């Protein structure tokens, strides 16, 4: 239990009705989760406005309310705090309620379009291997000292986020590595957190269904760096055309990494094979288990961040050389007759090009590349034709299929994708709505030595069709099909 007066410390409010001396049992922004003694924060969401549920929250036991507008009528002994933006207030009161846990460990945020999960996961694995107790907040899963906690969002809501950070502090964590999504930044989910450092991977076409324009998407990412404190570091990929933009207004210590440009931390690819990467990082040559130019960037970002966190260089490189990346990122298996199957989470045009260009770079001869790809429903529609076009340009055969259609008609999603296909590629393209059949067809078309890429879902263990989630695992599907191929 905490008093309301303590929870609202640092909160800018325009009006207070009440004494702010009552005890608060929980912070809640979903009226369905109210328990007696709750502080209810009325947040204006993209679909639902919490202000419409203030009276319901009070009836269910809320004793205090933070809102932007007072309700027309109020019953009971309830404190009201008026604020300019309830979503900002939610971050501040959530941090205060859990005693500002982010200030009690070293919190590193990773943002960008691609690479967030891999960089955060590798940092978690690296620092755990170096002997530290660590936490991880990622798209794939959350972890506290090896204990797995399922993830529902790339970045949790402020209440859940601070609760998880508080648990990390209680369990003695020294570090937490977290993905910071553009949605989380725009929705103020990270307000109230104290970051030790921020890492920028890259920025390409994605999430325009939410941000509407690329400029707004860029602005969201940049805001994270603008708000870093002066005692933190801001580490950016200088090879990305927006890398320097992230550093323009930050107060943090500015550092860069890159493969092509002059940078504080530099790497060069010496060998790139299915078995791994041979890199020169600064003056050291090291073999890594990960594959592709995009992973060279990810590994370099992790190395640079670890150096900025004052770890021993030899220990960093030794540990990194043993590690593998996040689940569903360039996972591959080989069938008995030597067909290579690759599963990857690539679900943006740039990510699709990255994975296919990597395959192109390391293929040895005349192997055919057969790509199975779909696009998610209820998400950015503008990238659908671009992803199909990219897949066709970098593959010998392409099968368009369902990803997670969600509430949309999967056949219409495929038709949206087909609009991006040049007539010259159409005879090399199939459209199969059923994802299982699409994967099976790709494997049947493949000959020994060929490469089947199944893109878009990666680590996900489900497929959502018409709002219903059913078990579906791309790697399981590939594995089962490969068993029957002789």
C-alpha cells in the first residue's frame, strides 16, 4: 500500500479535488481490473476512451481518478486529479507506485525497425554469461534471471513494465535490456523510466497504419533519444541514413557503430556462410555462430554497448562467439535430401530484403530460392505490395500465403500483395491461402540443395484467423514436411 501523495510525486496536474492522503492498492487504466482502493487513470486510447468508464471504476472501488476531463457527475468520496495528458501521468504514477525500479538497475533500451529483438536478446545472454543477473523485455519473451515470462507486446504497458522491473530489482538484477517500440514511445509507455543507454538499429518502412507518415514514425524513434539523460549513452548505427538524426538533440553521450562509415566501433565482414560469420571487430578477428550482414550489425551493436558498459573486451568477444540470436531469426534446418529450410520473422520490406540478400550472398551456386510469405491483417496495408515485390525480386519462386489475417479476409490480403508484382514475375508466383499447404508446396517444388524461406512469423506459435488463435509453428511445419521428403 502507498499513499496517493507519494504516487503523484513529480506529476504535473492542473487541479486536485481531495486531500490525496488515502492509501492506494493498485494502479489501473482498465476499468475491468479495478479492485477496492485503486487509482484509476482514464487514458484516451486509439479505440476506447477511459473517461467513459470513470463512474464504473468508482462503483467498483476506485478511490482516486486521474483524468483530462471531469465527469458530469461524481458520487462517493473520490479524489480527482486533472492532467494535460493521462498517458504521461500513467507512466509517472506507475514508476512511483513501484518505487522507481528502473533507477535501481542499468536499463538499456533498443529501438529501430529491425534488429531490436536480436540485440536485446544477445545483450541479455552476453551479460548473463559474464556473470550478471539480468532481465529481458522483448517481443519473443520476457525473462528474469532465466525465468521465462510470456510477452504480449514488444513493450508492455507502464503498469506491467514497472511491475516487471520491480521484480527484477527484487531478484537482484544488475541490468535490464528492453525493446522500445515506436508505439510505446508515442503512447508514453516509457515515461518515468531511467535509461542508462539507448541503441538505434535502423529505420525502414513499417507501422504506417499507426503513425500514418514516415516522418511521424521517425519522430517517435527520435523522441526516445531526445529524452535520454546526460549521464546515459546514445549508440547509433551510423550506416543508416537516419542514424545521425537520432543524435541531433540528445543530451546523452553520442557514440556510433558501423560497417561502412567512420565510427567509434567498426567491423568488417571477412566471411559470410550458413555456418556463421567471420568478422574483424576493431582489431580482433572472431568467428560467430550467426549469419548475414544484418547480424554483423547486431553483433557490433551488442559489442559496442558492452564496451560502453565497461566490460572487458576479450570477455565480450569470447562470449559473443558462442551465442545464438533470438528465436525465429534465421533459424534453419536441412532435410535428409539436403533442402535447406529457413524460418525468419521478417515482416517488413527491408527485413525481407535483408534476409533474402543474405541468402543470395552465401548461396554457393545454382540453388533455387523459394520464398513463402504473407502479410498480417489489421496492420499497415501499404507495405503489402512492396513486400511481395521485394520477395519476387530476390527469389526464384514465391508463394504468397496467409500470415496472421486477424479480422481481415486472407484472400484480400494476398490480392493486396499481388498488386506489387511485376508481370514478368507473375509466372514464378503462386497464391495459396492455407499457410500449411503453401509451405508444403514450397518444399515439394524444391530440389536437393535448394533453399526454402518461410518468412513473417518467426518465433510465433500461433496463427490468428477471424479473431481465433490456433497453434501454428513454421519450424514445426518445415520439420514435419522434411521428415517425409526422401
